[in-house]
C-alpha cells in the first residue's frame, strides 16, 4: 500500500480535503513562524544565536513530523478504503459461488429424475405427458425460484419440454449439447450466448446428460439445462453490498478481465475489458482516478465456478465523503491500549507533544536571556513562536483524533457489515433446505411406495437408493428419511441410521406439522433442539408432506432432512470473520448465531462458548428489527469489542412470505 501511496500521493491529497486542510494549516503556521523568526533576527542582535538556532531546530523537527503525519493520514485513509472495497469484492464473488454450488447439485439430481427419464424414453409422448412434465418442472421452479428456464432436449438437440412459453426455442444447435453428452464430468457450466435463450446476450447454464438408468455406460436419452437467473441474483447481491448513494462500482470479471456483471452498467458496462496492474492500485478510468481492487473466490466445498473474480472501483473524488465520521465516544483506556490505532501515528502524536515541550523550554530560556540583556523587543517574538508551536501541536492532535474516529468507525462498519453478511449467508443456505424438502417430497417413487400397505424388499431398496443418491449430491445433510402417515420411518439415506426404520418419530422432529400441510409449497421445520437423529446434538430438521400420486389432496407420509448444522453454521461464521493477508482469522474475533431469547445456535470455531447456552447480552441488541443491523463498542467478559448485530430478513420467498418464522440474530465480536 505504501507503493500505491507514493505513486499517487498528490492526487490522493487533492481528493482527501480533510488531510489537505491539515497540511494547509501546518504550512501556513510554518510560513508564519519563518516571518516571526526573521523579525526577531532583524530586531534583536544582542540575543544569543543559540536560541534562534534552537527554535530553527525545533521547527525542523515539526516539519519532519508534519511529513510523517500527512503520509500516515493518507496511508490510513487509503488502507481503510482498500480494506472496505476488498471485503465487498470478496463477498460479491463468494456469496455467488455458494449459490452456484447448489445449482451443480440440482442439475445432477434432476438428471436422474424418474419422471423425466420415462418421458424421454417415449419417442412420441402425447399432449398429456407433455403437460404433466411441464407441470412438474413448474413445481420445481416454484420452489427453486433461482431459475428462469428449464429445458429438456433429445441427444440431437430437439427441445422435448421447457418452461418459458415466451422462449421460441424448438431445436438447439448449441455445441453445449454435444459437449454435455461427451463429458465425463457430473455437469457442464457455461456463461455465454446460447440459442437455448435467444433473447439474452449471455446466459448462465448448467447442463447434465440424462441416461436411461444409473448403470455405467447407460444409453444417453437426453440433456437437461437449468438456466440460472444470473442478472436477478447479481442485482440482489449488489444491492446488499452498496449503501444509498454509494459511489463505488461492484462488478464480476472473468479470467480474461471481461466484465460479466456490474452494479452500474452505464458507468462500467458488461463486456468491458479490464486490464490494470496488480490490485489494489489507483487507475484512470473514464477520465477520473479510481481505487481498483480485485479478489479471487475462496471457493465453496471445492467448487470455484468459472474463474470469476469480484471487483470494486471507487472514484478518488468520493474518498473524502467516505472518510467523514461523527465524533465517537471511545473509552479512554482503548486509546493507548487498543490495537486499532496505528503505532506510527501514536508515535507521531507523542513526538509532537515532546517537541512542543522542547519548544516551551527554548522559549523560557529565551525569555530569561532577553530579560538579562534587556531585549524586550524579542519577548513578543518568543510568545508568538510559542503560540505557533501550540497551534501546530493542536493540528497534530486534531488530525490524529479525527483519524482515530475514522479507524474506529471503520471497524464499527466492518462489524455491522459482517454481521449482516453472516445472517444473509444463513438465510440463503436455509432457503435451499426448504426447497430441497419440498421438491424431494414430489418424487413419484416415494408417493407410490407410501400408498401401499405392503412393500417388497426390492421397492424399499429402490427408495433407499434414491435417498442415498440425493444425499451423495447434497452433502449438507447427515440423513434423509421417509416416513408414513403415522410418522413411522420406512427408509433412510444413511446406512448408519438403519436402526430408526420402523420407529415412530417424536414431535420435536416436526413431522406432525408436515402431515397437516396445505399444499406442495408448504414445509415445516423443527425447533433448534437436541435430537437423537443428529447424534443427540441440536439442529433443524426440514419436513415436507408426501402426497398420493393419484390424489394430491391426500397426504400419505413425509420426508425429513437432517441438516448438518454444527459444521455448516460454524463454517458460515468462520467465513464471516475478517482475515489477515495470510488468511488467518483476526486474533480474538469470534461470531455467534442465536435466537431472540439469547439461546446460542452456533459459534465460530475459535470460540469456547457452548451451543445451547444463553448469551449474556443486553436485550435491546437481541430485539433488533428483522433485516436491521447495528454496531457498538461493547465490553464483553472484560474485553472491549466492536460488536456487530444483525437480524435475519429472509431470502427470496424464504421467511418473507409468511411461510416460516424463525428469528435468528448474528453477532460479530471484533477485539479492539
């Protein structure tokens, strides 16, 4: 960052008017000092030359401190902005990658859907078959609203069924079809123009071949393509990361530096090629200087997508507005002891006091000498220079105090932002869990099995195979189980859980609510309680009703999916904490998910707080309004922290349409 500053000190100084103002004041005082000193030399020949020299030496020390002060003020403002922008660039790409990871599982699961396979095996399906499959895909999109189109094609590219009636596609010549059929990968991911979505310049598509069955070398009967609502998703991500009137531009760029998404397309358009030096750096874009940052994704469970990176560009002309802060009440013991405030600036502050004290001694000595030599004309000079020294010291104190507020304000903003991010990640993750339970409940094989009073070993094994296949794709669950209308478990995905088959579920699993759900869009979730289904640890179990295939008003059982909450939530919290350049979490920082009553759902891995215990924290923080965030300086267990608090607001339809109520609070503790 020092190199960036040295190359751009002048333009930064011009834009950071607060720093420029301090420098102007110091320069004006220095000029006035020179004038007063010159008058003293002219009018006081009988004063000892050493006094004049001592004052000149003191002025030189102040000049050196001034250079260090201005350099460090600029550096800290630059570091603060670069840190803020880097955090947002990282979040922009990582939160998208988390979402897209789920899409890779979706396309893999749908490619083995029995109803789709049956449809494709029939070379000439009738209108009723077409209608039923389309209705099934519509049910899917109702739950997974992240897709705007699902297309099922023959191996030759003939469109057999799709959702969007406004899409005129009937046959595709896209090489994606052949690529998917010949691929040995579990899915293919592309982002470009495709005749599958002819009205869009670019589409993000996940494709997978559909085979006649799950056997190796099984005949390919078709290809399924899931078209992700990319622009819609990025609009939501950008909105979460940008404040009102925020001058920054957040974007995604591909491996070639081409912009694939932008928060302000009129300023930074899609397809624009970005080719700048290693970030962070200051670049000239469209006639103005901007701070440019770029971040690689951290990936998610080994998935890194298409190599996109998060980018933020902030015009320097907006730096001054971003650094203005109101006066913050900082406990006095933190000013010297806290780790927030840069050591160099503490030293400059200390040195300025010492130099001013030295000047006071020089002035006192000068007054004594003037009195001895009866040089009264020199007394006003000494007093004027002492006043100038005091004013210089005050400018130092004021500028450092202002920066101190900026630094603390920055961490307060960090804590609030990270808390909001953390709870947003949780909502996004659990949105998928609600979708999974409802979709899997529509599996025809489940619906057919649960209607029967007697089932064969082969039928039960088929159900087990389906559950296990799903669980292999969706690794965030420890077990998936199917139960009948009496709550008796009939099949499981996890072979270690075979002992629960034949057992009646207890009420804490939420099964009884699932058996009373009104329609296929509804689901139920257990309370976050200890359950034997999760090795006597607390978790959420998502449930959905399984309905009679012939009569969808009749509930014949349900499906329960046991969320692996302990590592999943802990990882979410860990990833929400700030890290240093080596990727290590800030020492002493920790994070918590809890309910409004303070009962802890999860903690980051570096905390010794126990899940299930109560968090001793003021009620006003736990009663924060849904979707709101706050940050304060807070003393917890005899340690001062900047505390960020944020209440869940839901994601898309999840917890926003009265489908489910479960207030979760995220708290981020950053040591000061």
